[in-house]
C-alpha cells in the first residue's frame, strides 16, 4: 500500500507570494490532517479534514486555508507569505478522525523556505 | 487549552544505556500516542495506549499510560544507534466548542546515542 504522498517536497518563495501544497492520503483513508513543524514550536496543528469537511482548525491566521476533495486528496494554501512561514509542512492521513483516536500516518513533508 | 509537556527536551546516552522520556498532560486523555522522527525524516507512529495503567512492549521499548491517564512514559532498554531520533507523545485535545478533537503533540525528546 502506498504511503502518504506530499508535493512538492521543497519550494522557495518570497514574501508576499502564495503557495499551495498537495497531499494524497493512503488509499482508503478519509481523514487528512496538516501540521507545521519548526525547530522552535515543534508540531503545530493546522487543520483536519474528513470526507471533505473541515473538522478542526488550529490557531493559525486566516492566511492558512485548506480543503479536501471527494477522493480524499487535500491541499493547503498559504497566502501573503511571511518569513515566519518557513517550515516543514506535514500531512498525515488516518482511517479514523482524531476524535475517534485515529493514529496518523505522515508524509515526508513539504519544506517551504520564504525569502 | 490543553497542553502536552515532554521532558527531557534532549538526552544523550552511551550505546547500551537506558533511556526514558516522560509526557504529561494538563487534562485527562482518552488515549495517548507515541511517534518517532528520525533526523531528516517524518514522524512515524509507534503505539497507542488507551487504558488506565496500560503497559505495552515493543522489543526494547516499553510504553506506560498512567493510572490517571494524564501521563505516559517511553523507556528504551539498552539503546542502540538506530534509536536516534525525536520521540513525541500526542494526545487528543478538544476544539473550543468541545465537539471535535485534534491531536496535540508534545515538543518531543531528542535522543542521541554515542556508539
């Protein structure tokens, strides 16, 4: 079974630009969560989607948004990039929601550098 | 909101020594999960504990869930260089409405092993 696939793996943007990251979950998984990982803050929860519905959202500004498609694939978008948005963005899929105690299977991440 | 605290932040050991990381939650958890992230890699699910006082073993790794379900520990016996990485605990925390839960991660314990 293929794992969680994230694209692109690496990208460099400049301040003010926007970026879209993509995530393909493990086949059959309908829950997709996004996390931001930085050395100082660790793993910070962004959002969780299940069956195209956003179930939960972390404490990030409105510049961070996401969506999930009918095939469970998910995208997240960050608009008006700031230097502090430089991070590893991790997508994780699960067969159950976090409310149901689902364990997360992470992709390798998209490393975003904002210059 | 709920916090998941982990100690120590760093631990350096000689190969063959034991290692323990501790996780404490400000609230009672329905379950706790442990993940390992190798340097340059992504978090990988290790185990989930659900019952009060539960103890589970995976070869040289022993996981415990406290009686009050507010703390947990991971103990590695006779560390090896392959154990190097950051170990995270994670527990479900409710959103502001209390209807859905997100998985909140501790800051992790970085284990380095001197061969």
